[in-house]
C-alpha cells in the first residue's frame, strides 16, 4: 500500500484521506450500529478481515458509527440476498449482484433502497465505468454504488514470443491468428502438441469468451434499452465464426469443451503460449502453482477485430453496494456507503483484495496504470462494454451448461451453423422471458 493513501492519527488508527464523511468532531450518528454483508474475496480470508477491520475502525473513529461486517459465502449469497428483499433477515448494507432481479423483487417495505441522491453526491454517473451503471441503475434509478469490477485480458508466454520472433502482443484478430500460427506445433497427423492459443473457457464454457469477441467486432448482446437481444447480426455471426475457426479451421486452438480442461493449467505446463480472456487473479495463480514461470509471462489488452474505433477490447463486470429499506438508520447507512465506495477506500480495498474497481478514478491511479500486469486491465476496463445484462432472468439465459447462450456457443464450436444456433438460442430466450 502506498503511503500517500493513508495518514496516521495520534493513536495509530488508519485515517483514509479524501472521503466525504462528517467531521470527526461532529458525530450526529455517534453510537449507531450497522450490519454490513460482504462476499468473500481473495485466497486468504485473513487479508479481507484485516482490511475490513481497518476501514470499519477508521469509519467509527470519524463518525462514531460502528459497522459489524459479516463475510457471506458465495454459495449462499444469492439466497440470502433474495430473502433479504422479500421479508427475511436483512442487513443495513450489502455487497450485491444481479441488481435488476433484486430491485424487481423488492416491495415498498422490503428490498433495495433507491440511491439517486448518493450518486449525485459522489460525482454523478460518469464516476463509474459503463458496466457499473448497467449493473446498479435499473429503469433510471440507482439501487447501489458500484465498487468491484472484473474484465478479461490476454496472457502470453514471453519466452515463447521471443523464440518465435514476436516482439509485441497482437492488437487485431489477424495478428492474433498470425502469432498463434507461429507458436503452434502439430504432429504428423495435424494434432496440436503445443497450442499457440487457448480460449479461457473455464469448465468448458465459451460464452464469456464470445461476449468479448462480440464487443471486439462492434456488436452488442442487446439494444441500448435492454428490450431486445441483438444476436441475429453480422457482428454476432462474425464473433461466433472466429470462436470456431481458431479451433476448426486455423488449428491453433484446442477444443476445450471438456469441463476438465483448464487453459491456465495448460499454460503453466508449457502446452499453450497465449490464453485469451484471463482474469486479474491469474497472475497469483501462476506464481503460486508454477513459480518457475516468474518473469516469463505478461498480459496485454485483448485484440479487437480490426482496430476500428468502435471496437472494444472486451467486456467488464461490476457489482454495487446497496442499502436495504428495512434499515433503521438510513442516513448512517448512506454515510457508510459514501465512505466505503470513496476513491481512497476503494483503492485501498482493491490493493488488499487484488480486485479491479468500477470507479474510473481508481482505475486511472498509477497503481493500475504503471504496473506491468495490471495496466492491461486498466486499459481494457476503460474500453469495454458490460458482460452481464440487467435482466431478472439473466442467470437463466446465461446458465452453464444448458442456458441458451452457452449452448449456442458450444453448438457452433461443435459444427452447428451460426444461423441455426442463433435461431435456437433466441427461441429458448423467448421461452424463458426477459
């Protein structure tokens, strides 16, 4: 953590600068207690607890408000948030996701509180990346303040690049194919023994890889109003074709529909030179499991289709912090959200938990932009579009393995023509409803 992020008080308590809190000598909420739910992040739970201990202690020092945090297991988070919106046990404030669904199931008495006033106090909607607004804003009203984020980048083996005479990461699909062809090794029968490229298809799913490709060729999943899926377009077919062609035509990428296939494991084993679409945690994964690769890999923004101005590097995801209507201390809860989602605190939490952030200013900090690994994520998140759609049924539409979109991508990779796969997908989406 950089020293410029914090100032130490006389007692040694961490005081994060720049937050728009009430002054320490003016504590109208002194003695108020709040309950905050937050999902588990990082591989070491003690790091998250230590970070939360610091920020809650500092917040109490400044405001007199104590915050009891509960770290919620991901396996039960959706059910707990659903119950909180429908009359069950609820915190004052929570780390939420699938905001559209939660806001829709909320009632006059239970569920998420509208936070338009906080958005304005914190700088307006341009404070956060596009995915942040799309996740937190429902029908023009904000039900949370965006905080954590996620995006995808290209992972590559620098030694393989050097041996193949490749001096920089590819920036277009043509360059990606050209580089992968130089890096791919096959046997006498044409079977790949070393792949130049692998799709980051965790558990054998291709949907998020295809989402990135769709953005890279200027396409979108839905229209701007999120009232219609825009899958039957040239951009959609172009992205599906590229997903399949790298496997079935160019022979530079193995078919990884098998749920046991792990692209990063193959990369660490020396069987793959590039992985398309890795997450921020990949660096730590490699260093922990293949320490011999330290200094031998790097990240780069995902290539766009042609380099045209309207093409994005990929997709990004976001999650907000929301307040529940059942809180007995709404004003104090808003103070906590303003504090926790402030630029300084979010930069601190991003560093401690190894997370990307939805706040544009945080992602523009030198911590992200000057780090050899993280700067690719900073570039990508600034030139990306939303991955998750703000729909109540999105979790069904994109459910793996049998949801309409994952099925469409898998079918095309396995030889179904794009028109047929798209028509089947749209029919299934219509049956689910949105």
